[in-house]
């Protein structure tokens, strides 16, 4: 395992106020389950389909239609809980959350309030190399998504698309352990990474498949510590919820604005009203949406159409045994097995596909050298062209072949970059390209000595300067490399230049 130091959350102290204030943040993340069918129907979950084309009778709340649980969605929720080191509840139940909205055909949402399928867990949030935070997970429950109201297609009417209605969501609820905008973004990034490794949610925030409700409150220094001692929320300030955030950058901006808004109200002698707010990124402000409802406002009651959900421990154990290697474990292994720095290991394990590419390319090779080429050359080029690793024209075998040629001194680092460009744009086997295009490195010391002698003979004044200032010997190395078309072994050139100049 990595040698991590777990530090208590560092509070974000807001500057520019009359007093010191600290932030307290909790998050409710809605993650769309990666499933081809909805939670209680067989309708498709394909994104971008024609409006109202992925709707079964039960989704549209047709009379007499009854929900039937999708076992795969349950499995995905359990897999997520296990990935977050959470307690799996073998007995859970569904409730009806009653509220009216045009894109909610039933007039209620099937959710889990009192008996969620997943209990307490945790997420280790990486803040900087060697430093991490531990954010507690309170629960994960399954629920239906609502549809989508569309208001900008006609000036006189609104439209409703029910394609998302009934899609399975996992609501992942954290404790109020996050203490600043940067930690909030880091938390979302780490949660998204874990979900993608598990394959339980694709984490596509642009499509709304991962979105967060952010609860923000302010308190005076020391109040959070009292809360941690007593678990009494009374020590914390009144919270406001910022609804449906689907951008890490906007989450940070919204938290910062909301904190300053609350501080201004309190320092002016006012009181914070518990409410739900929306963030406007164009104006960089939050605005009131509605007063914050409590559970009793939704008139929760057990769903009469669904029996309690009972699962077997053996089934859970089978899911656990099939879990993939998760990011923290993979990063620790890369550090130990390949001798990588924690930073390089973090970059390579940010996405499961990146890690798989590196591991295949590094098999049987110098892991540090492969990591350097993957991170700096390949990732750099892909980022420049706005591509990801799945679109890479260079395969792990091809990149490994380039590294093999470097390791065997067949080519120099400079030649390797030229070779990488050829492979990236034209494809082909690196070893064959080097052979056919005469790109092999010159290692014949006799040939190198001849070139060095010629450069020295042609530049007597520069020789005298180099003897006075040995650092100028690098000029001769450069000239020899130029004379040999960059093919001479740089190490051999440097050694011969030093010897010939008597340095």
C-alpha cells in the first residue's frame, strides 16, 4: 500500500469577512446505473434516442401497470457499495416519494428512504502526493429518475420527454465531511473514477449521468470539531442545497459564491433560510428555487406494489470476488511493481483504460521508461488532439517496441521521438521502420572519433574556449550529433569529446 498520511479536513477560511468562517459541505450524488434496461421496466436506457421512444407502459404510469425489479440494477448498486467499502444490507425496501411535477407521470418517485440497500462506507480523496482525506458515505439507495421538461422549443408551450423516466439512479450520500470547494471537486473526481473502474456508471456528467446536489453551510472555527465529537448537526450552520450540478468547475464556483452569500447575510444580522437553490454559471450566482422540503413533506410510505428486497450473502460474496482492481490498489501496485513515483502512478491510473494500456506496454520492460513515454509523449499528443487512449493510433505493442529499441541502444532518445512521430502518423512496426529507413544509432566509436577529430580541427578557437570553460564542451557534442544526423550515441560522443579535449 502507498504510504499515505490521512489528515483531518482543512477548513476553507473565507477571506474578506468581518469574522473567520469555515465551510461545511455534504454531497448527494446521483449516478445513473450502467444498465441497458430501466429499474422497473425493460425499456431501453440509450441516450439520445427520439423523445418518448424509450418508454414502457409502467414508465408512463398506465393504469394497472406494475413495477418489476431489474436484478442487474440491484447487482450494480451492490457492486458500488462494495467498491466504497460499505455495508451491504441484505434486507432493503422501496418507498414512494410523493410530489407533483409534469415529467413525473406517476405523481411519485419510487425510492429508498428508510431501508437503503447500502449502508455506511468511505472514499479516500487524494489531495496531493502522500496526503489524502477520508470522506464518510452515509448511504446509497436506488431510485427512479424523472423525465425531462423542455421549455425552449415553443414560445407558448412546454414539452415532456419521458425517455429518462424510470432509469435507475444510485443516490450516494456523503456525511458533511468536505471542507472546501477544491475538496468537493476532488471528491467528485475520485467517486467518478471508482464508479468507472467498477463499471457501474459511465460518469458522463455532460449527459447528466453523474450529477450532484451540494449542501453548503458556514460555521465559526471549532464548531465542526464539536459536531465530529457529538455528531450533533446543531453545531453546524443552516444548510442550503445547490441542485443538479454536473460540472466540477461549476461546483467549486457555486460553493464559493454560496459561502460568501451566507456570510454576508449572517454578518448583516440576518438568518440563513434552509432552501434549494440553482446555480447560474453565466452570472456566477445561486438563486432560490424552492424552500427545502423535509421527508414528511413528501409523505413517504412503503411502496405497496413492491415486496421488500432480500438478497443472499453468497450472492454478495460472489459479486465481491469478481470486483476489479480499484484505483488505490492499482496505484499502490504500480508504485511497488514498476518503481513509479506516486504522481506518475496517479496519472496512469486516472482511467482504467490508461492503466491497462501502460501495463500491457510495460510488461517485461523498464516501467519507468515506459511510463515516461506514455505520459509525456503519448498522452501529450492525444491531449493536443483532444483524443483519449481508446483513440490512440499507437498500440501498447508499438510503444513497447520503441522502448525496446531505446533500451538496446539501437536508437537514441532523439531518434525515438522521430520514430514515435512516424508510428503515430503512419503506423507500422518500429523495428522494421528503423531498419528500412536507416535510423539506427551509430555506436561505432571509430566513426564517432573521426567526426570529433574533424570538428576539433575545424574549430581551434572554440577548443581554447572549452579548455578554459569545460561547460562549452557541449557545443562540440552538438556539432558531432549534427554532423552524424543525430544518429551518434550521445553518451559515447560526450565521453570521446571529453577525452579529446583533455577535460
